[in-house]
């Protein structure tokens, strides 16, 4: 075979192989939609910021918020708030985490609120140890929904908003999750208390 003919057939073939092996550009991934998260996940996002504010910062109360922009899940919420306190500074400071910008001074990600004076525990609630949070809000929700009273309440009032409150009170010896049905703590129609350390069911409050 003529060397020139061989070369003429070789180089186009090489060009085709080269073009075929070239990596194709990846399609740009769509932005992930905002999602609700569990209480412990939200706490882990806010706690480092609170420890920068005060090295002795301890959580006093944590609660979830329901938003119109992002639907809450079974034990998850699109926004959470933790109130931290510092004996050293004699101050309290709220921190929020939100999946979106929303009303009520909720901002995307972790956001620090304004300081307030702190004179020590008063009333029913008291600061609690971070290590006591062994049971997450989704597990607390599952425990609550195993109770007959809760099942009957949900059947009677479907679509009722659910809120989560994590706190240490004199009512129970351990840290508790309060799974409540209602728009706020003060207007809750039904609540189930779950031990946040052991995961045990504690009490139903109507």
C-alpha cells in the first residue's frame, strides 16, 4: 500500500478517536430546593456561633417554626431558634437557623439576635447540657405518634400545625421534647412529652 494513502486514512481516523474520547461538559446541576431539618441538625449549626459569642454559652430553650415557603416534615422544620445564656456575661442571646428568608426576622442560614439581660434560671425552665440531646426531633415525633391519644387527635384535627420545643423543666428530671399541635406554645391544643435523653414517652397534655 502506498505510504501516502496509509497516512491519509490514519490521520482522519485518529481525529475521530480523539473527538470521541473528549469529555463532554457536564450539565449544570439545578440549585437544591430548601429543605426542613431536624432539631439536632439545626442546633449543630447554631452552637458554634453561640460559643464564639460566649465560651460558656449553654442552651436554654429550642423551638421550631413552621413557614409557608417550606413545608415541615415528620420531626423536621424549616426554621429553628435556640436561646443561649451566659453566666459569665449575664446575658442571653437568641440564634436562628432558617432554610429561607422569612418573616419574623428569620434569615437564610444561622443568624444572631439581640442580647438581653440574664439573671439566672427563673420559672420552670433552666439551661441544659448539650450532651443531654441524645434523641432528635424526628425520633421524638415517632414516639409521640405511637400514642393512642395522639393518633385520635390527628384524625380529629388533620392538618394541625406541629411545633417542637426542647427544654429542661422542673416537670421532668431529664431534658424533654414537647411535640405540640398548635401555632404557639401558649395556644397549643395538644402536647406529647418525650424524654430527649432516653427517648421514652413521658406524658400527654391536652
